[in-house]
């Protein structure tokens, strides 16, 4: 999976629409192989981002868990620690 796409479910504070859209954009970029589409493909690119963001919002709303919410600060610290090990080489 792309390293820039993060877990969005069961976070405290709750995931925002901007975070969902950013994840959808990253996904479409990865799948299409284009960070910035050509003018001919811009409409299809934008439509895909919006549809994936919409589906993701529905998925997150429908998921059920009994686990306590994850703390964003703890997850960020863990990611920084992994990056320090990965890039220290």
C-alpha cells in the first residue's frame, strides 16, 4: 500500500472530510500513475477522486468497532520512529 495513505477509521479526533479527500486523491494518483493529469484527463481524474472520497465516507460511517479510538499523536510518533529507522541507513 502507498505509504502516504493512512488509517482513517477509529481515530480521535474523528477523521475529517479533507483527510478522506486527500486519501482518495493519493489513491487515484497511485492507480493512474499521474500526480497531475493532463487537461484531457482532468475531469475523469476529479470525478474518480470525488467518487472514492464519497464511498470512503460511507465506509467509515458504516464500520463498527468495540476497540477504543486510536490517538493520532501516538500514531504520528510511531510513524516518525519507523521513518527514523528506515532513513537512518
